[in-house]
C-alpha cells in the first residue's frame, strides 16, 4: 500500500479532532460523573467516547497505522505511521 499524502493525513486529523470535539461538547454542563484512574487522573464518559470515535475514524481510513491514546492504550501498526490521540 502506498504511503498517504501529507494532505490526506492532515484532513483525517482535522476530521477526527472535530468529531471528538463534537462528542465531548454533547456532555458539556451535563454534570456527568468523573471517575479516577489508578494514577489519580480524572476520566469521563466523554473522554472515552471521544477517543473511541477518533480511533474508529483513523482505523477506518488507515488500518495499518499505529495509534497511541490516553484511555485505550497503544495499537501497534504495520506501517511507519503512529497517531497520538
């Protein structure tokens, strides 16, 4: 599979970021509960859902790319690209 053009990567990054932002805004001022991770940092349903959505967008477009994200950890890739969510 040929490497994607930088423009394609940028467009997907913007798409994923906007989608994740829309998902988190749906939770804004709703008073959703906050959970605490083992390291003492907070996490909410909005965090988890936004990250999962961004992962699906990236994996759908570039299934061979790696992804490192705060809540879901790392998915190694088969190509020399790694997304940091």
